[in-house]
């Protein structure tokens, strides 16, 4: 005789409802404890989000670096050092 492994209709859903009902009762009974749990989860998440945002906003993008170094100029010429004082040219 084969074993029937099909789930019962609404089986998982009803167990989830039972768990939600128990959690809701626990929150009603212990409001301060529930508030502290939410606060202890929320504060580190908000702190890390703020720190990551602050760090990313302090980094300069390549566009900002170019704008800072060149200003309104379109190009910049730099004298390169020459090994023995003569002009060198690629062949």
C-alpha cells in the first residue's frame, strides 16, 4: 500500500496562523519587552545605514575629481622630466 505524502489542505497555512496568534498574544502581554526588541533591532540597522551613507557620500566620484583638478579648463599640460636634458621622441 503506497504512502500518501500530499499535504493536508491548509495545513501549513493553519500552523502559520497559530504561530501568528501566539506572537500577537505575547506582544499584547509584554509591550515593553516587545518595544525593546524592536528598538534593539532598529538601532543597529539605522546606525549601519547612516554610517554607510556617510562613507559613500564622502568619496569623490571621478567626475568630481576632474572638476576639482581642472576647474573650467579643458586640458592640463604637465612638463615631464627628461633623462639627460635632451628631448626624447618615440620612434
